[in-house]
């Protein structure tokens, strides 16, 4: 049986019950504040900022900090999630799907969430998840189901090359273990207490200079110093895990998720032909008075 499809990828955590308390203090958006419209529904700038802040998991007074860190691509992606929710909600209403009286008391975005999920539940009954279809999809998309290469690494971060050189020499001379040196010298408070351990890192998860170094070092080897925007690093590669093609069984949960998303994306595109959708990118680019990062 198809499990209830999570809205996580579609709504990125926007539509939670706790948002009701935030919206209680906000009036409806004025026409000149409109950023997004889907059919008769509009989303104003203040409302969109609040949604973005809730998605980030912080209080609304931190909105300037959140907005100052968002790129235009991230804002467009965020707006697309909002559009998708509104499309599904309006489609649900056109299909005659109704909220029960208790849920109807919830404010705008709680209602949108419930209706959108109801619509997905209705249309997903026709989606195929037969094993033969899943296996066919796996064979056609094997490159998507590869566990990427990863490195288990620890580091010591200091503010000058001279300090990094001294730390490295102490470790090479066995005057201190790497772990003890990290606890004593490292300025990375998040990892110093753990002996500098950063856990497993995949490509694309750290800055280029650091990535190039750790993936070029052999297992159980020291490296550096290397300079990044954070300072100077001495590193030790503890383990390496090569990339691995996942078997069908290993990839099955992700395959089901990807197929669900494929069906949902197709439905969203179809709904865009039924409803007039607009996103004011000029307002989106200066959302909350903060320009998007280029």
C-alpha cells in the first residue's frame, strides 16, 4: 500500500500548524505588496517573508539574517514551493474536496496544506508502484543510486600558517597526538572537543581548497597546512569510502520517493495550465528589503 506522501520536498516545511500563531498578527496582504498569485490566491511580501522565516526554523525577528543569506535561485525555488501548494489547494477545491469544520478554523496556510495533501492522496491512487516498474526505473537511472565517495577526516584550525606548521611538526614528532593537539590548539569550537573529528565528508560539502586536500590524501595520513576562508587547516584522513553502486534493494526507498516526486511534478505542470500563475521576480529579488545574493 502506498504510504502517505510527505509534503517535505514540495513545501520544505512551510506549512506547519505552528504557523497559525504567527499569522494571527498579520493582516491580509495589500494588492501592491503582492509577490505571488495563483488563480484568485495571492501571497504578499510580509506573508512570504514569514513563511521563509518559519521554514528556516527561527523567530520572525531573525528575518533580516535569513533574507541576507538567500540567493535568487533559493528564493525562486522557495516561491515554486509556495506556488505548488496553492495549485494543489485550488485543484482540491475544484474537485470538491472539503475541510472538516475543525480544520476549517485553521488559518490560510494550514488550510492550504491540508487541501494540497488531500489532493495528492486522491490522485496518487493511480500511480504505479509495481515492482517491475520500480526495477525498470532503477535500471534506467542507475547513476542516481550511487553512494558517493566520502572521507572521514579530522582537522585543526588555526589563524596563521606559522601556527599550523608548528602544530603539524608537534604531531609528526609525536610530541602530541592529533586529538590532543586539536583540543589544545584548534579554533573550531564545534570539532575541537571531539579531537577535531568532522565525521564523513562528501564532495561538494565543504570549501574547494579543503576538499581538494582531503580527497588527495591517502587513508591514515596527515596533510596541510592548507588555507581556506576560515583560516589554516592541518588535517588527518582516518578512513576513505569509495563510491558504490547501490543494489535495487538498497535503493528501493529512494526509488519510491523519486517516482512519487516524478508523478507529483507532472501534476504540478498540468495544474499550471489550469490556473493563472505569476511570481513577481522583481519583488522576490528584493524580498524584505534585502537583495538576493547574485
